[in-house]
C-alpha cells in the first residue's frame, strides 16, 4: 500500500449527492479529445513526480464473451502498434515505457477491450476503473492542480489487488512430470494456455511434444490441463447440456485447435462447427462443473512465482498443496485408514501415505494387521515424497530402535542360545533368538521339530548387512 493515493476524474465533486453519486452532465465515456488528454497529462505528471520511467503490466485482460464497457471493444483491443510482437508482448510482468503505459490508459478509458494494472513496484501505480475513474498511488505527494480533471486524496484504490486464499501451484518441473505421467501412451492431453484474461490458446500435449509446447508458452501464463479431445464427434454433440455457457474446443484437419463460447441459443451454431473437425470437446464454464486434470501458473525463469493469477484448483492441485509441505525425515502423526497385504495407508491430515510391509516392524509378522489396526493413531517418519505421482512413503520402524545393534553386541558366533520355533520351511526352520530377530536352522525335513517347540541352537554366523542369523542344532565342540 503506497502512502499517497488519489482519484482522478472529470467529475466535479460539487456535483455529487449525499450518497456520493455524481449528478452532473458529464458522460461516463471518453470524449476522445481534450478531457481524455487531460487524464493522460495527469498520469504523465504523476509519473514524473514519482521519477518513474518504466511500468509493469499486471493481470492483463482483453474483452471476453461478456463485456461490461459502455463502448464496444475494437479489433486488436486498442493495442495495435504498442508491442513489437503484438499480443505476445502483452503479458503479466512485461515492462513498458511510460509513453506506452499512457497509450494503454487511453485504450482503457475508451473501453477498447484491453485492461491491466500498471505498476512501478513499491513506487507508483495506475488503475483505470469503470466510468472514467482513474486511481493513482505514489510514494511522494502529487497534489498540484491538474487542468481539466479533479484530484482527490483517498486512503486506497478500490482496484488494489487483494491476496487470495490458498497457495497457487507453479508450473515447475514437478508439475510437468505429473502431466507427462498422465499422457496416454498413444494419445494426448489438451493444454489451455491463458496468457491474458479472457484469451486462451490451445495445445495438444503428447509425450514427444510436451517439451516443445512448454518452451513456447507465454511468461506467467495460467495453465489448465484437460483430458484429450475426442474423435467421436457424435458423442461430442450429445455432450451439450440442456442450457448454460459452454466452450467448444475443436481441432481442424490442419491440426489447429480453436475454441468458441456460447449458451443454449448458440448450441446449434457451435455444433455446426464440428463439420470437418478432427476431434473436439465440450467444456463447461461453470466452476462447479469444470473437471480439469491440473491447473498451474508459470513461474519466472528463476523459479519464483510472481504472477498474482489464481486458478480454480483441480483435485490434483489440492493434493499438491498438502503434499508440498512434507519432506523426507519429518516425523508426523496420523491415523491408519486401510490395511493391505502390501502395506498400511495412513491419513496425515487430508493426504495419505503408505507404510510398506518392510517398514512396519523390525520383527517377524505374517500380516500387517498384526502390527497396527484401522483407526489407530501412529507416529511415522517420512521416507520419500514423490510429487509427480502424488505418493508418500512412510516408516513405522524407523522410529524404533534397531534390534540388530543390540544383538550384535550381546551375541557372537558359536554361542548357544534357546528359542522358540516359529516357522517350518522345506529347507529347515526358523527360531526366535531375541524378541525381534529370528535365525534359520538349515536342516532338511526336520521331522522331530514343531512350531512352538523350545530348542537350543548354536549361532553359526551373524550377517548384519543382510540381517540374517544362521543357526545349527549342533552344540559347540
């Protein structure tokens, strides 16, 4: 929040009623003449007073399916000639001279179709609101009279960006690895790139082509990954709902992917676009009905996510928010939710991790249900976090004392010990030689031994690396 914020208008404050509404005869559109020039002169003067030469474009938009401006947007959204590469240079974070910033303000005053915030971070901003209200902020006072407009001091701009709850997923290496894992072996996914509000570009994502697509994306673009387009065009036609806004996305025979938005009154026109299409999909625009696979925002080249865009998170993104706070070596407490032959699943506050059977206990057991039960609270160590696969490996025994350390210190080869027979196998039988360690007696078809028998055995060899103890029923010489 900058200390000096002003509202710049052509409306005389004396012509406001008790509720602050303007009652004069000024029209809420640009005159494309001297009043518009007065606005631009005021912005230029404020920028000079603030010693600003460059402005950053933030949260750029263009006119979409619904337009709230009083004037109709124009072709090119008023951006023609402002950027060397056209819309490719009109993106969040792009830095432009004040002269270009003034032309952007002009386009916004005229309702040409482009809108953005203009900022010199920490020093200056320009926000163009509806009905010819302009808001500017600075670190220095700019209170001199401006010909043709009125300057009023405010506490804050109503267009000040407000931080949204939740953490935005960045389109980092883990994100792209997760996307790659979801691409069908012989198929494709659909990527929606939104470099500017209300403007989408579409890409077909294949395993061979994902790197090329990634390299060509606009800086700080919002990304949404959808299931691939369907070649069953009859099924696509049947996918139109009874009513509501939808977006039809289709690929023509040349491979170009295009989209168009319409409601129930345009469904017929949209369906006609499928004639000759290679593949297509009908995507709902309602947040409650949209089911993308992933969403993310591109970070800057240094890996920092500076864009303030927020996407509506997919279920995978919500799991990412939970999983990203886990690190190998952390100690966490959770609740056992499921017991399977291969391991145990533990809920760690909305995200599950798995304890493999080898990580449940140092001791021998036949089934994980002998170690834990469903609903039991357990404390575990995080062994590994696989972000692309959304998996987390846990260990219960990592927090228990390794019994082999004590066994090595208290036992030696040739020592005679007593233990209980725990299991018979074709090549011998196992004997519990300590509370959590069992050794093997190699003896073919031991007819005189039963599970549960107490026997005396000789330690032949202790192999701590392989965690094995070889035993014999022969007494030492």
